[in-house]
């Protein structure tokens, strides 16, 4: 985009010139027969695989605040949270579609930074932007992403596949993002690692793909560890016991929690980690470790599924039980 246009508003550039700036950024991909510019996109997935589709909405002042993140971070995160859903099925991302509701007074260079980061994150995951829709919004920025992936039907990691006595694992570390959000909301300084985890989540695609056919059930941690485990348990009709001392925490988070021990529950209950939470039969332990090693992704075994419903959490203070673990609920008052 020419430098003299940097401070232009979208209202000056117009919808069609804006869409042209998006297609100019794309390289093309063998599975996108028709991308931006026709009435529909025409895309393919490999023969013998099923189409996976996931959609996420990001709404200004509901999911993000403009003053807390850059447009580039927002573009990255809009891509990463959708890719994470494909990872959680053990699938491979293929194509995506981007719906944008943009306030007309938005600056072209800001939207351009969003698009550049969105496309860069999707492209790095092998996911081609194949279309979308753009309109003016009178109520803040609205981002709607649809991502298509593919996988072999019999190897998909569904939420309802866990069996009694399965091991429960989680990748990476938990809680950084939730503590960052808590500190932003309380207008306090945020340690850099925690802020990065909140604004720049990474979809665990390599691990997810390696766990296809190995994990008995899987979900990505978006609502919070306990809530998302609750989703697997409900769909698999099981209970679970987890040991909170085995839940992996980053060094910066441990340091912060030492100063704020009363906030420990944020790690278990806060969301937006985008780590993979999965179950696997004890007989699959070697295969699980191999999957993690091949994907160069750390994993921790944190508990076991049980026939008795509900979630039992072992803590230093004793045992706590939750009959119906829940996380963030958009319609709760
Ligand atoms: P239609 O009127 O048929 O909906 P549009 O004029 O809305 O077509 O869009 C023209 C083309 O631009 C379509 O191929 C559409 O997929 C693409 N497009 C529109 N907005 C976006 C966007 N935000 N990101 C990617 N592609 C887009
Ligand atoms: Mg349209």
C-alpha cells in the first residue's frame, strides 16, 4: 500500500479497493481452485478425508479491547484461536474465510496491519484465506473467522471418546493468559511472558496432528482447564480426578503466584490458554510420549478419568469437588 495512504480512513478507500489489498497479499494455493473474487470459493481437501469446520466470533469490548492490543496482535489472535480448534480435532488446517465489520473511521494502515498478521499466521499453518465478507459496523470492530481443516474420520479426536481409567494430559503451561487478563482488567503491570501468552497464543497444530488416532478425546483450553475438562467429561459421561500440583505453570506465573497466592484458582479456571487437553488409555503412554517428542511440545499427565461423575481436584489444602465444572458463560449475569 502506498505510503501516502497510510492515514486514510476506510471510508475513503472503499470496500472493493480494500478487498483488492487483501487479495494482493495472497500467494495462491493448490487446494484453492477459486479464491477471492468470485461468488463462492472453490476448494478441495485430500481424498479420503472429511472436512472440519470451525467458526469463532471476536467482538470489540466483549472479546478484546482496542487499547490493550495492537491490530497486528488482534490479527494473529483471530487466526490462532480458530487454528486451535482444528488442532483440537487432530486435523490439518486448509482454508479460511474472514468476515469483518469495520467502523468506517478505522484507519487503513491499522486494518492492513490486522490483515497482514492474520494472513501470516494462517499461511504459516498452511491455511489459505479463500474469501470472506466486509461491511461497515456502527458498533465497534467485529471479526468472524471460519476455518476449514481436514482429517481422517476414524482418527479424529472428539470430545466424547474418553473411557474410564484414561490418563488426562495437558500441553505447555496453563494460566498465563488468564493472569494477564486479570492484571489488564485491574490496570496493573503485566509480566511480559504473561502478556505475550494472552495476545499471541499459538495453536498446538503439530501436537494435535500427532495425537490423531492416539488420544481418546481432546479439546483446546479456551474456557479454562476445569471447564474444558468438564466438556470432555460431560460428552464422555465420566468423572475425573486431577492433582493440581501436576498442572504445569510457567516460571513467570509461579513467581507471580508466590506474591499473590490468593489467585491460584486463576490458573485452573482462567481461559484462553489454547493448550491441548486430552485423554489417552494407559496402554498408549509410549505413543503419547512419542507424539509429544515428534511435535517438540511439552505435555504433563495431570490425572485420570473415573466412572463416578464430577471433578475431584487434589490440592495442597485438601480435596475439592465440583459436580458441574463451568468456565466463562457469555449469557451468565
Ligand atoms: P458478494 O457480493 O458475492 O458477497 P463481495 O463483494 O462481498 O461478494 O466479495 C467479493 C469477493 O471478496 C468474494 O470473493 C469474497 O469472498 C471476498 N471478500 C470479501 N471480504 C473479504 C474479506 N474480509 N476477506 C477475504 N475475502 C473477502
Ligand atoms: Mg459479500
